[in-house]
């Protein structure tokens, strides 16, 4: 089970996991959202423009409002805010140059070392190069009722 799904299950809210077929991800996701009657899609994009456009298109396709409350926030600032808010942040994906961080928790004690290593490799937290559980792909939907 992916860390995103595991994290969502900890909230105690209903969860639906859907297997999507390669090459049909957009259409199948849109179909599921329509069946659920989704009114809002809440996403956690910070600055990856391609993903923002994808999510905007998905919202338009199903008639749901897209909420992107993190869009445009400085990724370093966001990481510091997550840690200050006591969000347990785990590196769940990265490029090889940052593989020593894979599976490690970023804490107030390690955040500066993590950022130093990321900058040394030309990487930014909350990007397609470094993913944390706080930012992993997951959809949260507002369902009527």
C-alpha cells in the first residue's frame, strides 16, 4: 500500500482505491469522479505547472472546483511550516542523487541537512524530483451529502 493511501486511512474517513489502466488514467479518473459526484478536487501542487494544468483540466472535465491552496508557496518555506506544524514528513520518492533520504523522516533536526543535500543536487522539495508523504499524489474529494 502506498504511503499516501496509508496516510489517508489514518484519518478514519472512507477511502476508495481505484486501479487505473496505463494510458487511460485521465479518462478513468474522470469517470470515477463523475460517479462519486465530486464537487471539489483538493490538490497539493506547489509549483509543477504541468500537474496544475492536468488538475485544472480534470476539474473542468467533471464539473468540479479545483482547490490548490499550496500553489505558489515557496517549497522551502512550506517544508519548514510542515515540520513546525508537527507534520511527520517522510521522503517517499526521489532521484538517485538523493536516495540516501529515501524512506527517512525529515525532522526539525534534519531539515537543514536535507535542504543542503537537495540544493547541492539542484533539487527542490515538493517537486517531481523529491516527494514527501505530505505532497504525494492523492486526491481528496468533496462529495455531496
